[in-house]
C-alpha cells in the first residue's frame, strides 16, 4: 500500500510549479504621465486588473496558472488577460489577451505587449 501511494504521489509532482506571490504588481513605466498607474492585485482566490481610471468596469475575476502562464478571466466571462510569471514580475501577453484600451489616453498609461508589472514591496 505504501509503495502504491508513493508512486501516485510521485506521478503528480510537477517541477514546473510556479510560486506566485500574492500582492500588487505595478506597471514599470517611464515618462511624466501622472495618471493612474496600471496594476494587477492577486490574492489566493481572486485577481483584479486596474488600467483605466475613467472606466466604470471593474476587471475582477479568477485565475489559473499553467506552467509559467497566468490566465485571468473576469467574473462575468467577458474578458481574458494573460501574463507570463517571471519571478516577482508579470509580463503582459497582449496578443493572447482581450484588448486593453483607455477611455482617454490623457488620463492613463497605455499597456503594450510584454509590459512588465513588478511586485510592489510593502
């Protein structure tokens, strides 16, 4: 019995496990734009993606991680956002994500493919 349990446990081990840290990841950017800086906040069950201060839509949902890819789906199923997990950074995968458009470019920062979001230290 012990041998069978050991084999089953060994089969489910995954070397590609990502240790995602909970917290807020903030867009790394340069420039003088003082608008809202886009961010991703992750907890054990939920994720939020804030990128447009003028939008009334709250991008809150759930997420899955497969290999090093974090996929967020909003609670209403309307939007999908994909990030590559790279240590304390999330790299936005724009080509695999729903469009990220600002209501007004004067009041925010445009997010491009491969944009880096870095874990904010408390």
